């Protein structure tokens, strides 16, 4: 197991380096430091001296990849690529273009993101699996047909409609919860209820249909017919056998999503004014703070690879037939 994990981590290093290089090309070659300085200064007529001062203050006055003016051992280290990109592998995200400590911002903002993402995932998973099992239990009936039609309708509606509709109906008309905002401690619950409810409802359509497909594949297998022949009821068959044997594809979807939950929801957090990592990224894009965007892209890549490793490990827990070599 340990050898397998170490091997997967070593495989991930070239992938992370590729993401790092690609991000560097997009942010510094396509968009030069001079362009970044002019965008940050926000003036129509910016003097060359002002541009050079901004670049020097933020460390963008160095060469991109190779420094001919430096001594032999500093030709690669005294470059923008080394100063701005290599530190990411040590999770040293540095300072944003606006002067903020990115690592501290991430530590503060990850909790609001997790407070929405984890309940949404757990509740949504339970609701989707329950609805899917109900459709399989009552398959070839009007209840299943109605449920499928409802799922298709829910899938066809944009997530923005759920957000705006929920804010208007539940927040403004009924005034049950605040429309937007955030607070610390238990006071944050009233601000989180509406985003969590909207996340669960908006995901029922696609989630329930996907789980229904998984369960229908298992229902037609030989072990299910054997269980029925032994006298088990359809409910016992679904919960004791079908659900258990469908856990591998379910875990694949859940474990891969877990690290991405850390990054927050870009749209949800922005609409509800929740200070999470999703809104943090959106604000950085709007303000053209590329240091934050680079850090979030790299962090997302690390978490996604970590999720893939967790997925492979979880296979051995659910299915003993799977062995890691």
C-alpha cells in the first residue's frame, strides 16, 4: 500500500509540473508583466516609470526563464518562473499583487467553503441515492416514469434559476433566511441553509438519474436473481446487495469531488456573498490579480490528484477483490 501511494505521488509530480508550466505560459507569456502592471495601475495613460516601479515592487522586473546578468548559480533562480512558480510545490503561495498573504487568505476562506460544500455533498448524496432506489424499487410503473420526467426537468433548469428563485421566494417573500451574507460560529447557520438547500435541489435531477442507472445495471445480474430465489424481498435485495455492490462507482464520484469541495463554488459563493475560496477566485479574476489565480489553479490540481489517489485506495476498502500492486 505504501509503495503504491509513493508511486502515485511520484507520477503526480510531472503532471503538476506541466500544470505549473502551462499556467506560467498563460499568465506571463500571453499576458506580459508590462500588461499586468498597466492593468493593476488602472490608469489610461500610465508612465513607463510607474510601470517599472510596480514591476520592481512585485518582483516582475526579473527575466522570465533565464537571467543572463546573474552569476552562474543564480541564472535560473533569479527569474520570474523560479520566484513565482517553484514555491507552489512547497505550498508557499507568496503574496498577491495587491499585497495580501495568499496562504493566510486560503486558511481563512476554506472554512466558509467547506461549511457549504460538505453538508451539500452529504445531504445531496443521501437524497439522490434514496430517490434512485425508489425509482428502481417501483420500476416500470407510473411513479418511476413521473420521477424520470421530473429529473429531466430539474436537469434542464439552469443553476442560476435555482439561486435567484430561491433568494426571491424563500429569502425575500417568505423571509425565512437572509438572502446573502455570512457570520462566524453558529450564527452562520442561517446564512448557509439556503445555499445548501439550493445545491441539493439543483443536483437531484442529474444525481438521481446517474445512481438509478448504476442500480439498474446491478439489478439484472445473477447474484440478484439468486437473492430473490432465496426469498429475500425486493427492498432487502436493493439495500443489502445492490447498494453494496454499486459502492465502487459511487465512491469514484464522491471521493474525486471531495478535494474540489475545498475550492468552493464560484457561482454559489458569489451570489450569496460568502467569503469562501470560490468568491476569492472570482474576485481575483475580476481584479486581475494573477498571483491568486495561479495559486488557486495549482491548489486545485493538487487536490484533484489527491482525490484520485483516495479513490484508488477506497476501492480496496469496498471491494476486497481489488488489490493494489
